């Protein structure tokens, strides 16, 4: 883990040196490009949320949650399983 951290630190130090080695004008230009990209991404997400909320009909279907085990097996058998387990435990003690 220490080796990975040391490698990452060296990598980030190299990136920092490369960044500082760029002319100031290039740094400003890259910063502006990243900001414009972030602004476009944010505007896209806000637009998508606005579009999705405006087209919804504001209706929500609320239903009871059904147990999938009860759907697949016989409910009468499941009700008796507790008493069967208790009976088996009683008989196992002897």
C-alpha cells in the first residue's frame, strides 16, 4: 500500500511540474476550457431534470410490497414451518 501511495505521489508531482512548466497563457486557456466543459455538463443535467419534471403527470402508484417467498411457495406450508422447527428441536434434545 505504501508503494502504491509513493508511486501516486511521484505521478502527481510530475503532473504538477508539467503544469507549472506550461506558459501562463496556456494555463489560463486550459482552465477556461475545463470551466466551459463543466458549465455545459451542469447545464445539461439541469436541463434534463427540468425536462423530466415538466413532462411527468405527477401521479405516483403506491402498492403494497409482496413477499416473493409467499408467491413461490404454498402459504399454508410456510405457516406450519415454525411449529415443525420447534417440534424437531424438542425431539432432538432427547
